[in-house]
């Protein structure tokens, strides 16, 4: 190396040293901060781990966590020894995608217990020792954690034979300051499992029932988060789905409950339901039960405190018809055949036979009105649009002939509770879930004969054949009835508009429901045709004339007199109003 290169190299090195010594950015503080943050996070992790380890050591929980499984004729239940909690629950007799239906359990679902005392203890951190005992009654799974000072926490589960209920007891043999209550935190992220996700979401929410026999629930149709806090004693709280329910039950009642429903705009999951509640400990023990099962009335009615209300059977009157008429008939038909399309057919036949006397009475009343129809038209033409005079004279005609204008309507009104009962029963009937009939692959969902490449507002993206058949049959019945009635004007138009409205309303409903209504319409139309053959209009005219003679010299009743006076007063006020 010559002298020039040596001098140049020396100057470059000197410049580098000077730059890094006096002009380079000082990154040391940043490095220090990052190290401090990392150290802080590491320390927090160590603290948490130490607390968990300390808790485990205090209860001698040095075992590794393990998964334990118990089952009976209905349920397969998996438990985690860490936290002594339920991990997964499968229903053995129900399928989804040809697999046993998982009613509870996935990565986002969890049940956690806290013992509330002067110092809250999270049982989720303790790894329990487990013991399984089998007996004639069922299977008992016990989780026990012993402390260093001869105290212990015992959590036991009892799964009885042929049951959907898991009995749960949590006890602690420590000092009195520890036995205040158990806090239950239940997060249940529910997976989409039914054919119609839209109906599934609207029928999934939290139901609850308090010790005052008040039943309520969070909104199922809302797409917003629903949240409510309750201080009252709740006897049961459930995650109610379209056909299945998971919940907790306690005779002593849950207190300080916070219930939350989170709508999920997801094709795989429907909602996340959260139950945060407390259960008081009595004699250092808290007792409650889990229910994991189908929404079946015959099953739920045997559970205390109106647990069957998890099935939507309609309002009070409709509820009565479903419980004591529709469901018993349906259950009876199940003993005859396992074909649910045939069961619905037989249900229609039996109900029609039961209400035939009412239908016959209604038909006779409409036949009488048909006979009087020419006279009614003459009265209307006579008064040339004066509705009050026309109505007054028509009412007088009804009184003279002994014909009731409501005679054709009242029998039909008695049938209305049955129709509404069916509206609630069939879509909520788990018996129809996954059952096929004719072109309908699932009677609990809509039947699609054509999937549209687009969605029509208020209609949907498919064509339901049973809904079309129901609409057409309704139009035929309305046409047949109109020939027997004196309905004119807007009301006559409305009776043809309603069926088209039903076409839009029922397109997304259960195919079992629209199939029932279609069959019911067919039966009604058949009855109209049969009744016509047995109705003698000449005989009806003869009877009406006899009634005229009987009422010719008959004094008017006080009600008739008051009615006529009221109508005259109304006419007088109308004339006075026109003058002014």
C-alpha cells in the first residue's frame, strides 16, 4: 500500500468514527424502551403463570389436564379436568350433515366457574383429579381438588339413564367466607345446523323464567346485539334454538344475571349467546342442572317451572289448542305410521271430521243468505245508495226471516284457533326436522322446485310448490264461497288479494305448514261440493216463508226497538249535518 492510499484510508476511518461519535442518531433509548416493554410483558406472564401455578399447588393439582367422556342413550358429554367443566355435548339421536349433532362446544364456546368470596377463585385454572362411578341410576363423574390445609373443592356431574339432564353440584369445605356464591360464565357460539339459516337465526335467542312465573326472552329477529341485566331470581335460563335447547336450571334461582345475544353475519355461525349469572351456595354447596336436548313438548312438559315454554306454541288460547288437541292427535298418529307426510294428511282428515258440524252449519247459513240475496239487492236499489236506510231494512228482513247474517261467519271463527295453532305447531315440530315427503326434502324448511338466480323482495330466491298449491286452492275456495254470499264492493276484491299476499308470506315457511294448509283447502272445497248436493234451496225458501208468518204479528224485542231508534237518530244527525 502506497502512502497516498494509506492516508486516504486513514481519513475515511477517521470520518466514520467522528460521524458515529457525534452525528449518528441515538437509538440506545429506543432499544432500552423495547427491552423494558418486553421485560414488562414477560414479568406479567410470569406473574400470571405463577398465580396459576400457586393456585394449582395450593389445591395439589399437579396432574396434566385430560378429556373425559360419559354417555347414556341420548347424550355424549366430554369434560375437561382443567376447570372441571363441560367441553362438548353431542345428541346421539339427531344428525347434522350425517354426523351426531353437537349441541354445545367449539373453540369459541366455554363454561367457567368462579367461587365468589373475599377472594375470588377462578376454577378454570385448577386441574382437578377425576373419578367415574357407574350405577343402575346412571354415571357420576366427580372432580376434586385438595388444598394444602386439608380443604377441597368438589364438582360432580350425574348423567341419569335415558335423560337429557346433567345434574351438577359444586361444594367447598372451607371457611364461611368462601361459600357465598358461584358465578357461572357461559359463552355459547352456535353453529348453523338447519336447512333454513334465516329461520334458524330468528328462532335463536335466550329464554328465561323467574320465580314469579314470568317468562321472557331476548329478541330473536333483531340483527342488533341484545343485552339485559336482571337482579330477580331466575329458575331457568336457556340458549333456545329452532329445534334444540341448552340451558341451566335451579330450584334456588340464579341471581345478578346478565344475558347477551350477539348477531353474527356469518354463513357458518348464527349467534353468540352469553349467560353470566350467580348461584348462592347453601351449606357450602351450589346445586343446579344442565339441559341439552330437543325442543319436544312430551319431554319438556315433565320438567318443572313451565320449561316447555322453550317451545313456541303460541299465545294463551292457541297454546291450549296445541297442548290438548293438536299435539295429542299428532302423537297418536305417530303410533300408526312413521311417514310424516301421511301423518299431516291424517291430521287434516281428523280435524275436518271434528269440525264438520260447524262447517255444515256455516254452509246452511250461507245458503239462506243466498236465497235472500235477490230481496237484499232490491232493498239497496230502492234506497239508491243510502246505506243507513238500506241496512235498517235489511236488518228488519233478517229478523222477519229468522236468518242471521253472522251465521256463516261464527262457525268459521271457531275454526280459526285451530288454523293458528297449526301455524305455530308445525314449524316448531322437531319431529318434522329432516323428514322428506314427495318433492320436499325437509318438511321443517321450505320446499324449492326452482332456485332463482336472483332474490325477489319479500318473496325470496326460490319457488315453493306447496305455497303455490296453497294459494291456488285458497282462490278456488274463495270463489266457491262468493257464490254463496252477498259480498260486494271492496270486500269482494280483498278476498282475492289475500291469497296473493300469502304467496309472498309463506314462500319461506315450513313446507309441512303450507302442505297442511293446501290439504285443508282441498278438504274444504270437497265439503262445499258435497254439501251442495244435500242442500235443498226450495226447502230453505219454504222455511224462510214459515218464519215470516211466525214473526208477522210478533212484537219487537226491546233490543230491536233500541236498535231501530239508534239508527233513526243516526239518520237524523246525518240529515242535520248535510243541512249545515
